[in-house]
């Protein structure tokens, strides 16, 4: 199992600062989960809210990433790892975060290119919000879509 993340979670980091705290947290979490590795697709976090800030120097915020280009990167990784399944967000990106919506778009296209089925999962926004304070039973849903067949 590998874990792939598009963004580094650092809104203001520059390339000369090296990997940020969030990527370190990702790698530590991946190790705890028993993942073989964690891969960062090298996009900058787009943030949440009404303002999409300019891209940091030398980087592209994921919400502005070219879907086809990012999908080719991910599809190559899926093929190299001989993936059996891609777990991604549903079309609403779970909570509607612009980067999560882009993850769905890129993941759907990458899975199609690589011929890998996709499991689209999300946690309802209300459950996610209350999970942060531990007040509500958590629920989730997943939809598994087979790989698209070219020409259909």
C-alpha cells in the first residue's frame, strides 16, 4: 500500500524551505498505518475559503493544477506500483474543499488512464465536523467504480 498526497499542507512554504511539517506528519502516519511509502505529487496547498491566493514562487496550487497533467503523474505511479485500487474523494471532495474536489477529478482520470478501479469515499460534513470534538457517531460511505472502458 502507498499513500499519495497532492498537496503539502503548507500554504506559505517556498521551495527553498524544504519539506514542511505536514509532509513529516504524513510520512509518520503512513509508517504507523504500515504503508510501504508516502508520495507527494509536489503541488502547493490551495487553502480553503473565498480567496485562492497566488501560487507560491516556483509552485502551483493544486486547485490550479492542470487535471490532465496531474492525472498522467498519478497514473504513472499507479502503473509503477501495480495498484489494484485507488481510494479517492467523491465528486464533492468530501467537505467541498477545492483541493479535495481536484483530487477527485485527477484521481478519476488517472484511474481511467491506468485501468484501475476507484473507491470514492467521503465522510458527511456534519459527521466530520463533530468528529473533531467527538460528539457524534461517525459514518462513511464508499462507491466503487470499475475502470472506464475506452470507446464506451
